[in-house]
C-alpha cells in the first residue's frame, strides 16, 4: 500500500507547492482547501498523515484537528504562520503530533512526515508486559490498560509512554525524548514533549494535576515510576 497525505490549505500557491514536494517523495496527495471539506473527506481518504493549516476560512485548523482526532489516531502536523507559544501549544492541545512554521522548505516537511511514518509503522521493542501500579503497558500489542480497562492513546502518546516505560525510574531529558519519539534531536522544540506529557497524564493518571506515574524532574526531564 502506498502512502497517502491529506493536506488542508486554503492558499492555492502553497497547496500546489506542498503537493508537488510530497508527490516527489512518491506519496499520494489529497487536497482540501477548507476545513469543512477536509472533515467530510477524511473518513474515506485512508490518509496516513494529515497536514493542517491553522488559518482556514470557516472552520479553523484547530477544530479540524479536534474533529479528526475524535475518530482517529492518524499522525497530524499543524502548520502555523507564527511560531508563538499560543498557536503552537493550542495546536498540540487540539491533538496534533507535530507542527511546522511557515515558510518551510519542502525537505523539512518531507523529513517530518517520514519520521512520523516510521513511528507509526515500526513496532515498539522491549519487554512484552510492563506494570506500574494500576497501569499496564504491552508494547508489542500497542495496548495500555488502567485498572484493567483499555486507554486510548494517539500513536505519539503511545510511543512517548513506551520510551519512558522502557527505562523505568530513569530520567529522560526533553532532548532524549525529542530524538526517540519525534526524531528531532537537540534541534527540536521542548514544547512538543511538555504538551504531550500533559495529554498523556490526562489519560493515565488518577489525578493529572498530581501525577504518580509520569514525574517531572525539574531542570532535567521526565521519568516513569510505579
């Protein structure tokens, strides 16, 4: 099966440029110029990755992201014309896995998408069954249980949890996690890690405001504990 990318962009010039760059990688591209069209087309698109511009006429990119995330854990990249904290964090909180700031070069976009595809398609290694109190992680099955009940995580949230669970009690820096989960290394953005940790805590912690599993080690990073 080939790779399909759904792009949501109202600017025809940018949309065409993105399509040509992605088609050069051998990927199939489905284009939408409005949020309404993207939401309607997504269920039948079989998209492997979704690329969403934040500033859209009508339904904005945040709402498109939330709508898609309610029905799928497909990797989502948000595109913003500004690198300010509000847009970036709001996009990640809406359910995006990564973001890009305009203007971006095609090679950067392709590299981000390839990294996402690798994460989505590579089975996680490690212990077949990990237990942390009421939390159970089964990497090879893509399964997380809390008090015996399945917990739905996005692909990125699951990869983040598996990386922490593979070294329980060991502090992993934001740079470590960016490299292992996003493939960005030291050139990535620590906000990606922080927002995904917050999202992960809302799903696996009894009290996300007072986490017992994913602990923050001030100035160093995060660690998973029982």
